[in-house]
């Protein structure tokens, strides 16, 4: 922590409720000597685990930012056993611009574990990796498909080899009480926030709560209720733990998107037409989308077909598509026992 250029104005070891900032050095054309202030709220009370709740890693995913803002505002120390540290929005400038990436083009979620002397996004990643993750037992990182992708709302986890840690990740994933749960791989490189937290042995809970540039009221409710239930499940927030059963709901459907074939990429640039709907069951070889050429209207569109039997769980939300963009994800339906 000592080699980080970032400072935290809060003493995270103090009991009670406090709000402050992470201060990230910046220099801009408007101000040569400046710092970006990233709000952080800490609510601590007695013995218990520490949960770190993070929203807004990507700026165009308001679901988690709003759920975390509500939590930070409403949470009081009497409700907490242990400590809840909330950073509602890590990528402030991206959120203001309503873009996935920072205005600089940086993707905070490709920057972990970061470097203290790297660019700003790596400095922030390094501070999280070295100063905040070590304090946490549970790391909650709330995502959605953002403007470009529409996901079935789900909670998710990476496959990790350690069975004890994996069991905790499964428990956290189920505690969100989404209709769908997804085990996934990262097809777009390395440097994920959750990957570094997992590497440090943390219980990591993450989501993809819809997306497509529009958030419904039911998604906001799911973000809020799921987050609270995860905190209850790990003993840091007071109250009865809700299960699918106590909510009168059937068990979650488990999806595995752990094979690169699950992720269907555009073979050419053009205008994407979805042929299958979100949540639809499809067979291997079934048509799920088409890419039309704007330049050559007489050309038959390129067909996107499923490479496995499964459920359409992600659909590209904007039609304009470049070659190599992911347009559809078809996840395999799996049984809970596969995660044991
Ligand atoms: Zn995201």
C-alpha cells in the first residue's frame, strides 16, 4: 500500500459509519495539479467479516452503481456485524460519459493487478489489489452487459480449482437469487478485477444484470435485493437469509459458458440481426443471428449458428458490428453437481 500514489481519506479501521474518498492523482488540460476523488463509504460494527462492494467498474452499467449508492446511503452500523466498504462507482469519468471504458480508452477491468507507477487505471487497480482486497473476505463486483450487450440477468462465477473456495463462490452466486446463474470464462484477455480477488483467495460474487442500455425497475430491485442477501449470507448484514425456496421460486437454472464455442463472433462487419431471443433454447447448428452488409445489399447475410445445444444468454444490443465482435452467447445448461 505504501508505494501507491493513491490515498484514502478514511481510516477503514474505525467503527461507525464514515464517508470519504480515494484520491487518485491526475493532470489534465483544465488542471495541471489535480486529484480525482472516488467516493467510499465504510460501515463497521464489532467482530465479523469484511465485505467490499464495488460498482461502476464499467461506466455504462448503472445497475450496480445504483444498488451500491442505495446501500451506502441506507446502511447503518447497527445492521452490520463486521465491516462493509462500498465504492459505488470506481470509473467515475466513464460513468459520467455513460461509456464502458474510461475517456482515455482504458478498461479498468483489464488492468489488474495493476502497478503503482502505471497509468491511472493501473494505479487504481493496484490500490484495490494491495490495500482493499487484503482487508476483504467477500468481494462483490456488480456488472451488466452495458450498452452493447443484453444478458439474461444472472449472478456468476469463474471456475476455480480449489474446492473450498469454489464452494464459497457457488454459495455467493446462489445467494443473489437470480433466475439464472452462469459459470464463465474471459474471452477478451486478462486483468479482471474478479480474477485478482480470486487469486487472493477471496469469496468473489459477481453479476451480469441485464444491460442493453436500459435498466428496468425489476432489474434495480434484483440488484438491490441480491446484494443485500449476499451480505446476509456471509454474515455481515443482519436479517433472514432468503432462498429461492423461501421466495417461492424454482431453483436457479445453471448455465456453463466455459467453452470458447459458446461465444459466437461476427465473421464480417455489418448490421447484426438477432434471430433468437434471450432465454431461448437452441440446438447445435440452429440459426441465432445474421450479419447484413450495408455496402452490398444483394449479398446474402452471413449466418451465425449455435455451436452447441443450450440457452441464448447474451445478445448484442447494438446492431452495428465489427468483425470479431461477440454477437451471441449460447451457454450449456448444467446441473449443480458439476460444481461440486
Ligand atoms: Zn462490466
